[in-house]
C-alpha cells in the first residue's frame, strides 16, 4: 500500500514538474505572439496619439502667444484629436491585462516610432519636446 502511495506521489510530482516546465516555455511564447499580433495596431495608435499631442501643444502655444478666435478654434480641434490618445491608452492597458509588462509595451512603442523614422533625426524629433 505504501509503495502505491509513493508511486502516486511521484507521478503527481512529475505532472507538476511537466506543467511548470510548460509554463516557463509558454509564457514567453505567448508574449511574443501577442506583441507580434498587436504591433501594427499599436503602432498606428502610437503615431496618432503622438501627432495629436504635438498638435495640441502647438495649438496651446499659439493661443498663449496670439489669442484669437482662429487660434482658439484650432485648440478645440486639437483637443478633440486627443481622443486618439484614449484609444492608445486603452490598447496599452489591454496588452498589460493580457500579460505584457510595461517594459514590453514600451518596447512596442519604440518599435512603432523607429518604423516611421527614416533617419536618426526623425527619432530624435519624436522624442524631444519643444517649447
């Protein structure tokens, strides 16, 4: 009876070890597949949000330097364009909920920026904030 119990315990331990080994392999594969599947959509949202934030900053600076009805209209339009950033943020949060870390999602954003850049100056321009 003790031998059967010992064999059952050993088989449970082997099943547990196999499951653990599978998990160590499956998690990175899942993350890589998720990143590859979502990269195109995430890249587009990253670009749209970046452009919206840049346009909003420029419109705010224009209103502060030369307030007019036209500059206020441009600022309001730029604020509406910021809705692209909400879509970007929602997708970012979904990717994190599906198992990616902040660093992995940030890597996706860097890939998106580099994909649109034709040279180093373009990468620098995207990352710098001008006042």
